[in-house]
C-alpha cells in the first residue's frame, strides 16, 4: 500500500469515526467500526500488511526476517466511564495464526 493510499484510508476512517461519535451521541448505540479502525491503526503504527478481507484466522501479516507472522487483531473502544466486564471479540482457534494483538482505542 502506498503512502497516498494510507493517507486516503486514514482520512476516510477519521470521517467514519466522526460519524460513529455522532451516531452514539444521537442513539446511544455504537456504529460498529471498532474492528476496522483497530486493524488499520495497528497496521499503520506497527508497519503490518493487512490481510485480504475475510481472511480466515488472521487480519495482518508481519514479515520478520524470512518469516511470515500471521496476526489476529482484536479491537476495543474504552472511553469515558468503562464498564466492568467489557469484552473483545473471540479469538478464533480453528484457523491458523501466530499472534494475537489487542488494540485499545479511546
């Protein structure tokens, strides 16, 4: 992915996050984009390659030396007054992956 593409995706996600904030303030319900935002931010900050959409088992790949490390990414938004017992998505054990990364968003 080129820097130009990353910039465009970042801008689109900023607009989506603003829409999510507006929906939450109007309805009290989340828009449901946390996973996508977490995947993009993890890839951007950690220099990961995002996997194809709906890839079984992993969301991104890191090339480490000659190794290809498959990473399952889980995201959770915690802001304001976090409630006890907030959960993240389940870790899928029935597909191949090497690491799990948990992204906490505020």
